[in-house]
């Protein structure tokens, strides 16, 4: 999305309906496309947006949510879930779209669904009611997988046949304006995935010092102008505490030089991503969740992880690389027995959604999918490509 436009460019843009929310007029001047409703997982520049007032059709049976690369997830996990009594952990249950498909396709499958968002759990519980006797739902972050398995009556290791992690903020959360995840709509500075958690984006913006704010914006948003934006935040809050996303968008605009605002998508994208990650400790949670998920997989068990930005994918890539690497000391002519890799890759690097998938579901545009299978050392059955 372009952050700004000349008068001639605006003249050629299609009309959009007036915003139904209150944004400060300078924000609408800086970001005319803020009148577009964004419902995505930090879409890459150029991905589809739906103008407010446009012909939006929502299938209520999907709860307004289209599962990302669903068919590929089924293809990769199916070999591990086909056996009677198989267990699948959906560590990011959301609205339950992926879970519903797996429960329908595998009539003997048991699902353990995790989510930190109580609202999402309520929606998923209603959606998955026809499968209630095969479903256990747990209110926790996905790094709480070991405790969740124990709560569901499973042993904490070698007990799971499949794990699915669909990372990042969900489209359902982005669609709820009051949650404050979107930079296109004025809302309270909240950004909590778990509405019971104590820390909000407003708390960070109004209490962290400039150095801490700069570090958050650089590490979690890879924002080149982090120091300038942090300084403006501190200066602005001296007048009054920041309370809305519209105020933050104005500050970001002022902190980024005009040439930089015209490239790379919406200027506030990186700042909002950074704050969301900090509020929800997303990267710490992911770093702890992946080893726990791998440890829980039985022989032949499979894990699929979908990430939506580079910081997440780097963690997944590094963890998966370590899991598929021999533990034998370097320089030995043969691999030592018992030191073989415990996992084999099911994908070549990170898979992306194809053009047809993106056309059907624009929210799949930024996805990076990686998958592994646990293998027994010495077992000739070394995974396969799904």
C-alpha cells in the first residue's frame, strides 16, 4: 500500500467509502489508503485489500476466516494422522478452520487445541462442537504445549502425531478494531492476543524510556528510523499519554523522512509489528515452543509451521536446521550410531503460497511454510515429501 500519493495519483484512484471510524484528519491526509480495511497478517506490499463499502462476501460457516494453505497442511500432516487414535496439536487454534478440516477428514483423530485468546477459544469451541468428544481446548500460549498435553491426559513426550503452528496475529484479531492491531483504524493501543494479559501497547509506549523503545522497534520491527520515532514518542507523551493507534501513526509519519515513506508499504507496519511482538512476547514464546513441540512428536510424527515475517521464520529455520543435522563430531569418516539426525525435512526450505492460493486467499501472500518428520535412527523410512 502506498503511504502517500500526489494529487494526480489520487485523481486516478478508485473511490472508496468514507471511513466509518474516527481518525485524526492529518492521519487521513498522510495515509489516504487508511480508509481501506486491512484484514491480513501483515500483507506484503501489493497484496490485495478490500475497500470499505465494497462487495465483501463473508461465509459465516467460516466465521469470516479462510485457513491459510489448508490443502498443503493436510497433505503434509495426513501420513502421520491416518492411524487410528492419532493426536494432533493445533498450537494456534484461532477460529478453528484448520482444526475443523482435520477432524472432518480423519474421523478417529483427537485434537488438542491451544490458544492464548479467550475469544478465539470461544469461537473455536462453538465451531468444533460436532467433534466435542474428540477435542480438548486449552487456554495457553503455544510454548505451554507440555502442560497442555498433561492437562489433556497425554504424556509430555513422544505422544503426538502432528503439530500445527500458524504464527502471528490472526485475521480474526485484526478484524476486531478495538484490539488495536491495525494501523488503518483508530483504536485503543492494546495489541494483546490474550485479553487477560496485563501488558498493553499503551503501557510500553507511555512507560519505556527512549533506549528501550528504540531497541523494540529495531529488534522486532527492523525499523531504520527507530531512534527518531522513539524520541518523538517520548516527546509526545510529555504532553499527554498516548492512547490511540491514530496518534501512533501520526508519530511514525513524522519520524520517517518523506522519501522513505513512499516505499516499502505502509510506514507504520514495522512499528506496529514491533509493538505487537513485544506485548505478546511472540519470539520468546516461539523459541520455547519449537523444541517442546519437537520433543512431543512420536516416531513418524510431523510438524508444520507457518510464519508470516522474517523474524519468526529465522527462528523456525534455525531450529529445524539443528534438528535435521547429524550430531556426530565433524571430521569423522562415518556417522556415529545414535548420533543421526532425529528429524528429516518435508519441504525444501520455506514454501510459499502459489498464485492460485493467493488469488483465493490474499492473506496467504506472506506465508512461509516449513515441515519436518521425526525419524528413528537407522530406520530406512526417512520421511518423504508428503
